[in-house]
C-alpha cells in the first residue's frame, strides 16, 4: 500500500489584512473543505507553498490543528524543516496534533542526512523526503536517497522537486521507494509514466490535476493547464501569489498577499495569470 498516493494539495496560508497579518484560521479551514470538494486524496500543511518559514511555532501548530480538524478524514501531511533539534520538535508536535505523515526537508547544508532523518523518525510517522535543491541549496544524489531509505525505515518516499527529475524518479521507483512529483506538477505525465504515485500541487490546480490523475490518458488534461502552470511556476513566490489570487477570486481567501515578502504581481503578471487560468476553467467548465 502506498503512503502518499494521489493528489494532495499544499494548503496556502491566508493572512488577515491588518499590519500584524495574523493567520486567518477560518479561511484555512475553508480551503481544506474546498480541496475536499475538488477531489483531493489528502492535504499538505506547512509546506513551502504554505509560507511555513513566515510562521511562529504557535502559528504552525494552530494552522496544522485547523487543517486536521477541517480535513474531513483526509490524511494530512505536515511539512518539517530546520536543524535537527528544531525538526524533531516540530515532528513530535505534528504527531500530537494528528498529522498522518511528515514531509521533511534535509538539514541545512545537507550534513548528517541519515542521523537527521533517523531522529525525526522518532516522532513515529511515515516520512516523505522533500528534495528541493533550488530552494534549499542542498543537492540530494539518487544514491544518497536510496541509502537513506534503506537506513531509516520510516522514510517511505521522496518528493522530487528539481529540474530534469525523470531519471531520479525512475531510479527511486525501481528500488521500491515511493516517488512523488513536485514543483507544482510540471511534467506530471512523465512522472506518472515513470511510476510516481502522486503529486502535491498548489490549491489553484488541485481540481484539474485530480482529473488528470483519474484520466486514462493524462496528456490532454495536462496540456490544458500547462500554459498557466508554466507561467506561475517561474518562482516560488509567483507560484504562491498566483494560487492565492485564484483563491481570492473563488471567495475562499480575502487577501492574496504573502506575509513577509515584498513580492507582488505587477499588472502585466496579474492579467496574464487571470487570462491563462480562465482558459483552464473555460475549457473544462469548472472553477479549479
């Protein structure tokens, strides 16, 4: 049985409009319900697309607790990052709050990989290694990932976020390690062909990716959403801003801004994203 199969969108974090920008927990719960209705197989809280780096420890716990409560029985994977003692504490708290599993970034600098993941495994939850070199600066070789999975039984899979991920996905799958596609879903049909079990997209594309996942031929549905996805996935900030813009338009969020960063869409970017997303909804007759 696979642990991370299907479409499991990463929940974006809504913030209030005042100067302190508090987490809008009611809107986060509404987003979880929205993802259930979109056909999600599970949810991810406190991922990169959740702006987890901008949250206090108390806000992390409150966000995860709200996501689990609103998940309606869907499994919730909790993102974990930080140096070992921080990651272990976050993993233990996630377990107490009802997380189904953990998505764990490598330790800063990548040193002591097996020791780090073995310590996090003490929380008692299955682990998905998040291989995101363009964000962390840590390159995880295929051989190191296979050795990690062999050394730490709790490591059940790897989410491969980097470019040209195909050969790494094939190697992981061939060795019996679950592979999950990343970076918003770029090249997802190839990932499926190589044996990936699922995807963790942004919430703006959960519904169309759920349709792609169910289709006998994933290519037509993927091609419909590709222009929007390619434009949004230029940077992590753009990916989050694009998703939040869609969620505001759908009435799920009231504010589309990031919390701590000055990043914002200019008028051309916003108009382009609106046009490309409208092409998806016009074609499929849905509000994704």
